């Protein structure tokens, strides 16, 4: 199974400051069709998860442009250019390239 | 707007059964893979099962193989999860999700508690 390792586990951030979350995969996430199925989700307290980014870096409709994604192969990063109070929650990476589908363990973003 | 609404959760004894349902609206249900994801209390997200548009392919996480069955009724825009031989470790919020590789639309979840 593909293991996705997220770091850090917890990320205290000052409002307005940038934040970065790493997601490392145990194998390449490039599918045989050439696409890289790496998604990022945000789960605010008490809510269902919401997809932020797909194909590693493509932003979903309605997602603020302070969220960005980068990476390829086995190393991916989610960046928030300036954290706002509404960004508090848990962030998960997830791979859809290989069965079984797997999620990272999550990174909790909190305000300092 | 695409929406998914789950139902069918509840309290069940170990060894019991439950059937979860998910009704879709606002999109062409029959055009999408559909997936169940679960989240145990205070824990992360875990993929449970996915099913192709026509039902021709189904995949399960190892821990539920032989106990859970994913199915769908495209005429009713509905997805199901039949859960048998339930265990305490199946206690979780179960989410119905559109897609497989992308998972772009999520329901609000339904809670399953397995306890005596």
C-alpha cells in the first residue's frame, strides 16, 4: 500500500504568516495515464472534508488563491501564503493513483 | 449544486448489520465513480470502498473485505454500503463521496457506533 507521510503533525501559525505542509509518498504517484492523482483536503472543526487542490496543484472553484500546491512524483507541498482564522483545521493529502486509495495522517493548523 | 445526503447510521451491537444509503442530487450520478470514506472518532480519514459507474468494478480496503458490500442504483441516484459482521473498530462517521481519484464532493456523514 502507498504510505503518505505528512509533516508536521501540528502547525501553530501567526495570523498573516505563511504555512507549509509536506506530503511524502512511498512510491511515485504518476499514474500510467500520465496524471498525478494527489489531492489536498481541508477539514474544519465539526465539518466534512473539503477538497482544496487536485492533480497536486490545481485549485478547486471557490478556494482562495492563498492556497497553492506543488510537487511531483513522491514529494508534494501545500502552502498557505498568509494564514487566516478560517484556515484552522486539519489538512490531509490523499492519493488516487494506486489501489488501495490512501490518506496522509493529517496536519493540524492552529493559530498561535 | 452537487449534493450528497447519507442516512442509515446508528447504534448496533458487535456482529450486527447496517445498511447505509446516500442520495445524490445536482449532477449526473451515473457518470461518476462513487466512494465511501470513514473517520473514526478523533482519527484521520480512511478509504473504505469505491464503485465504478456501471458497477463493473468494486474495490475495498482489506479490513472490510468479505463483510461490507458497496452497491448503487443509478435509476434512484443512490449509493449503498451494506455492512455485516460489524466490529467495534468500524465505529466511525461514514462519508459518501463523489469520485475515486478526485473525491470532489462530500456528504455530511452518517455516524455508525458498534457497541454492546
